[in-house]
């Protein structure tokens, strides 16, 4: 059954295509989304979001529709650069992902373009995930923790050096352990994630921001480093630690939303 939900402001395209989430396909204006073992379709007309195959409470949580979105945008609108990004992409929202899926997805993201990341994830799901059907097509859920126990099993995924990290993570982490991080401070939760095989600062911040509700997290990759140095440090090369401290102080407790807007803005308008 097709249902609809009125949301303003909201941009389904920008929210899904900004690089924070990987498991979707697009046909014309309809998105088929896979999240863990769920599969559902979405499309937007004006302020109306049409959906099928999922319940409204899940969408509210998934797209963080229960937050004071306008208040968050006002809080981060601190300078001309972020103001331009908000003005151009107003309606871009954070997605609240499953922490296990988010962790493995961004483990695959290291030094990879988005199409390649999506291909790796899809191959992993096809190899180890549960089979699902949608509109007479076969799809696969995201593999649960501890599914991949041996390195040879990952041969078809072609994950390169990431394969070893994936096997090691599957042996020592599960969804429950990741959710426990929500009870820690941002600094402590980030430290715990960085202790995992193959997880650096950027991946840790992505997992904290996109799945564990640490909205102050500010992932810094090449796009962000280049843009921040140019616009906030007048071209001066600064350490990542100094950059992160400045950004979190500058944008406050919702710095992660500022990161999302700046990243999407600079990615579509190269700095």
C-alpha cells in the first residue's frame, strides 16, 4: 500500500545522494532503499513523501524527522559559507543508520569512489546476506555480525586489504556492543571505535554521526580538509586536530549537520 507523509523542508534526493548512505537504487524519481533487512521505495512530490513497504515510525526515525530541524539549521548558520550551503540545499537531512551496517559500509569507503563503495557493499550482501524479494526482483539484506568468519570466504567481494579488517571486526564486534557506545562521551566512543582494525578517525566520526547520534562529530576527508583550509583558515595548512577543534567549537553541538551541508556543497561546487 502506498502511503504519504508531509515533510517541510525535505529533499529526498540530496539526503540520499550526499554520500552518507550507500544502499539504494534510483529509477526515474523513485528510490529503492535497502537498510539492514528492510527494503522499501520512496519518491517525493513537493512537500509530500510517498512510501511503500515500510511504516511511518521507521521513516521518522530513519530520516530524523522528530528533531527540531529548523532550530538546528539556525544553530549552525554561523558564517557566510555555511549560510550558502544551507540556502542551496535546505531540506538535506542526516540519516540515522544501523550502526553495524554503517561501520562496515564506511570501512569499505577508504580511498574509494562512491560507485565502487556501493558495488563492494552489494557484493558482500549478495554473498552473505539474507535473500529478499521486491516486485519480483531478488535482493539481499546486510550480513549480520559474525557472518564472515574466514578470509577466503571474501574472495568474491574483492575488498582488497579491507577484507582482513572485516573478518577481524566480525569476530570482535556486534550491533549490541556498538549501541553501548551511545552511553559514552563523544571522545571515549571515538577512541573505542579507533581501536577496531582498520578504523581511523574519519570512519569513526562517520559511524558516530550517521548511526550513533553523536551530532557533534565532524568527519574530515579530502573534500572537507581542502574546503576548511581555504575558507576557514585562509589557505593555511593546519593539523587535523586543530581543524576539528575549531569546527566543533565554531558550529557547536550540531557540528555534524554543518559537516553534512558543507561536504555536499563543496562536493557539488569544487573548492
